């Protein structure tokens, strides 16, 4: 099991005892099909909902575990509308439309299970009245809309090579007067270049990079083996291809990984960092990789770039030479609908390429 899934499962087990018994029953029902990370999101959504119920006086319970099925059956549509409004106007952190839809979908799943699937000892549904069945949850992001938001914020064609070369060479010139930045870059330049090159030549997620081990990389076959997001089977890893272009970067990093980061023999992580006050390297964190990409992106003149946008950049470029289903498989998308954003993104790219060829002719 990868590190993030292990942490999420531990966190899930820690939080479940605070839930009502029927939520525990629902989570166990979903456990074979969903990852610990997805189930943890459910629990967080239910914590918000149950806390709101108590705060609004819609239950006499003083703690979440005591909220009864009767409390859920007595809810009216007005209550659901008020909860939706609560999510949209939270003082500390107002939720986006996407987040609100997801939280309502979490509730719909729970209520559907209690009213349509789970039974009591007399074979009657646990929940006799399901108010959430009346709630429609609209899809807030269509592939075309997502593509429109990404347009102009990705690396295209030659820029992919330029960004990798910038990390490898030109960044040092830009920070030449900053001793600390120069030292950090000299220490981590090869590693950072390898990480960015791997994303831009394979489309890996940041979580997949973090969990990558040294023995998961097969340079001869141009494969890395990763635990794919959303797959609850931790018995095997999925092979993901990377382009030939990233081989020199991988070979250079692997050759100096142990000595540069003083890697202990027990450390299996592919990408290492030496934390402040530590003498030995340890697995890089998700936050460290995200901060590293942003640091270079700002100096490169594209401050909106992120790890995920590097993944999008690869996917857009890859889709130009492949079909929807090959792109879906390469990226590890559960549905081709998610992959369709690259069809919209590449429409304009292909049109511009045709115009360029016409001008050159």
C-alpha cells in the first residue's frame, strides 16, 4: 500500500468511532470499491453535516455519534437548502460550487444506501424517508469548461523542452546573486530537472511521484510502476510509460542519488531531500515537489504553472499524437469523459499548427 493510502486509512480508522453507527455501516459497505482517500472525504463531509445539524438544533444529540436515523427522516427540503447556503457562506472558508456539489453527493450516497440498500432485522429499510432523493446535484464542470480555464496556462510543444532546460541551466544565472538560492539549486538541480522531465514526459500525478520507489523505475523498458489514484487494489502497481527524452535525466539523477542525498540503505524512495537539521535524505513530500515547481515556474515567467498543469501540458501534447483512449490509459483516468478536456484543448492547438504550416509553405 502506498504511503498516502496508508495515512488515509489510519486517519479513517481514527475518525470513524466519532460517527453514528449507520455511517460506519455505510463505510464498510463501500470499503471494497473505494480507496481510503475517497472514504476519508466522505467522513469529512459527514462531520460538517452532522456538526451543522447539532448547531441548528435539528437534533437533540450533543455529539455526532448520537445523531439518530429519526433525525435524518425528519429533515425537510428547507433544511437541505439551508445547509447548502451554509456551505456557500461559511465565514472561515466559503466552498466553491464544485465542493458544494461533492458534499451534497456524499449525502445522497449515504441516504440512498440507508433507504434503498441497508435493512433492519425485519428486512425494512433503515431510513424510511429519504429527503436527499429530492436533491439534484448538477455537474459543475464540463470538459469544455475545464479546457477553457486551462487555455493559455500550459506549456506547449517547444516550451516543454525550454522549461526543462531552464531548470538545468538558465535558472542558475537568474539567481547568481543569491547565495542561498544558488547553493540550493546546485544541490538539487539534477533531481529537480529529473522530476519535471518525468512529469512532462509521462503525465504522472504528484502523489505518484511521491510514492515512487527506486526499484519502480525500469529505464530499459521506459516504464515506472505506480499505484494509480482511485484503484483500491494495493496488490500490484500499474506500469506507466515515459518518453525517451527523460532517460538522460533519470540516469543522471540515479547515478548521484545515493551520494548527493546520503541515502540510507533502508530508504527506497526514488526522490529524496535532506530536511533541515537532518544528515540523511528521506522521501520528498508532496508539498516540497509543488513548491519546487512553483519556484522555477515564477522565474520562467509562468507563475500559474503547477505540478498538475505540467501533467495537463504532457496530456495535451500526448493527445495530439494519440487517441482518447490511449490518453485515458496513460493518465490513469477512470472515465474517458475526464480525458475529453484534451480534445477541446487540442482543437485550438491543431488549428494554430495548420496555420503555421500554411505560412511556412
